[in-house]
C-alpha cells in the first residue's frame, strides 16, 4: 500500500537536507591548529582534536 492511497489525498515525499554552510568541521574552529585543540577551557587542551560535532567550545572563525 502506498502513502498516497493510505491518506486518501495527493501526497509526495520530501527529504530534509542540511545546509552545507552550517555544518561543523574542525578546520573551521577558531581553536583548531594543525590537528591540535587550543581551547584553554577544554580538557583536550594541546591534545588531538577529537570531534567538532560534539565539542561544546566550537566557534567558527570570523
């Protein structure tokens, strides 16, 4: 059974897409320098940047 026949009205399927400009990437972070996190408030200070997606201190370069 299709979606169209279940609802009794015309229907279409749309997909959500992310805006590429708003995606987090570690190279866009102001604290990222050659693979090292330089955020003093973060526990990984002067260590390898683990993930920009989960980082609470992520800020985009101006």
